[in-house]
C-alpha cells in the first residue's frame, strides 16, 4: 500500500512548470488512430490513465513508446476494433475511443463504461451523435457493438455541452463523408487542443473553443508532432495549495486564461495574483476570506474538477463559503475525509457550506476520487502534524508527480510504500 505523507504548516515558495493536461492527452491519444502513421505527443504526462490508454492502443495493434517526455504512437499497424472489458473498466474516458475506432475501422466493440465515483455518467449524448452520423449501435449485455461502413456528415445538436460527447463527435466526423456541424459543443481548452492536433494531422476542423464546431471529413490524415497544453486543473491544485498554506509561488508554461475563474476565486479570497501570457504568480498571507458563492459549470465557468481543491484552500478562511456543484451528483465525497481533519463542511445535495476553522489537525485520510485526493493533500499542507493520505492510486490517475512538484515548492511531503 502506498501513502502520501506531509507535514503541514510550511509556506510554499518557488517556481515550477506544470505537466501536460490529462484531459487533452487522452482524446489526442485516441485520435492518433485516425492517421495510420506516427505521431509524436510532446509534454505527455506520465499518468496511470496514460498507461491505460497505451495499453488500449497496443491492444488495437499500435506501437507505442516513450522518448523522454514525448510519447510516440505508430497506428499504421491497427488490426483490431475491440476494447476488452477489463481495459474499459480501468478508465471511464476510454469511451472516447468509440468515435476514433469507428472513424478508422468502420466498426467498434467496447463494453459499456459504468458509473464511477462521481455518480452516474451516462453516454447517451455520445451514442446519439454517432447514430446521427450513421453508426448503427447495438447495446447488448453491457457491450456496445457499432457498425458504420459509411458515416455521413450531419447537423448535430448536443442537448448539453458534454466534453466527451463533443470529442467523440469530432473524431467520428473526421471519418465521415462531408461536413458535420456540432451545435452546443463544449468549449473547454482541451477541445481546442484536440482540434489543433487533428489539424496538424491534416484534418479540417474549426470552431473549437466556441459552441459551434465544423468538421469536414477527410479520407487520409498523416502523422504529426504536437505539444499538449498545460493541465489547468493541476495548476489550480498547486495554486490552491499555496493559497491555503500561505506562500509565494510561480507556475510556468501555463495559459492563465484557461483557469481564470479559479484565480478570480482565489483573488476574491484575498490572494494576490499576477499573470503574464505563460505564467501565474500567487502570493497568499493568511488568513483568507470565505467566498460567498462558487458554482461549477461548463467552461468558461468554474471547473467542477477544481471544486475540491479550492474548497480545501478555504478550510481555514475567515467566514463562510458556499459551493454549488452543477456538473456531477456525487462530488463531495472528499468532505467527509476533510472533516476528519477538523474542517467544518456541510454538504447537502448539490450545495456544500464551508465555515472556516482556525486550525486543521493532521489525520489518516483516504482519497475518494482523483480531485478529492488532491484536496486532501492541499488540506494536509495546512494541518498541524503529519497527515497520511491513502488510496493514492486515485491521485496517480491525474498527477504525474504531485510529491515532487510540491517538494520543489518547499513542502515537506513524501511518498511511502508500506
Ligand atoms: C470531462 C472531463 C472531466 C470533467 C468533465 C466536466 C475528460 C477526460 N474528463 O468528463 O474531468 O469533470 O468533463 O468538466 O475530459 N452527460 C450526459 N450524457 C452524456 C454525457 C454527459 O448526461 O452522454 C452529463 C454528465 O453526466 C455530466 C455532464 O453531462 O453531468 C458533463 O459531463 P461531460 O462534459 O460529458 O464530462 P466528461 O466528458 O465525462
């Protein structure tokens, strides 16, 4: 069993660069299937989810290998269109392979990705979009069998701006004949990164970042060289860590525009934030102030993935903060663990009220999910004594080196394998 141990009470200081974005690299790796050539993905974070994606690509017949921080994928040897159940279960976002495999092979078989720790996560919008492009999809015994000898471009209207459904629709539309327009598309920066990657492969995609995306299908794409954007949620995590513990840190090689709602919230809490085009500096001298209302919503709103870490930053603030979680039903599971450290958090349905307390005490706590686990680390850096965080496999799904990064910022933190 592995634990992350940290001694709270140290101010953080210094500068670090931020890893590549998990939520960019996963759909981009699926998109490598489209070209039948070699792609080099720069700044690819070494994450458990990336390992799982590599396993899926290899299962499909690709050659995949690391060259330092770059991941290379040769999809010229794809020979399979099925993803086995045990690989599908390891990572919910494996559903993004559906559009990519269909585009490349004209058929796909995957198992149904179940609900996860955040509550039910349906894929009805993904399937509706693919069906509208001409895919026939049979759902039997937990499996999805999809056939699409020929997909045709279409007008797609998403009933809500789902990130995954937008990505699946883009990937399928690249292999469809003619033009597809996706209305009410998700506007996340990771979708624009996927578009940039596809265009580097010779695809015709534009509009990502807005609510309307146009894709003109193309028969042949080619290999490319692409650098993944910085991970805005990892950036939000380290900013929250310094905000809560106090300090003066600089994050480099980021796009502060991608997480401006998070920096605005931390500024409202009393942190000093200075940004230029590629870096952000945060200075925090306790105590912070509570924030009247943080509502999560699709980009460019406040990201649901940053809710837990910003909540952890505010545990010792003066006053009350109110969170409203609009994206997922079950996203306050970290609250119970934070309460073991003395936090005063009252979740009820979609709302959680945080009353600042003067101090947190170290405790033995367990990660409940990826960002919830990171929130425990953010809290542990403020707590008196040595906090032990367990179930860190959740954290490893999305943070390439949280212990190393925070150590470089002066935290007393280590990983222990027991
Ligand atoms: C992506 C991110 C995840 C983030 C989430 C919301 C990746 C790999 N993951 O997840 O980190 O928390 O966006 O910003 O990029 N929905 C449906 N039907 C569908 C699809 C979605 O009802 O077919 C609902 C979901 O239940 C949820 C909402 O739409 O309530 C948003 O989900 P979505 O944007 O699809 O999130 P993911 O792509 O799964």
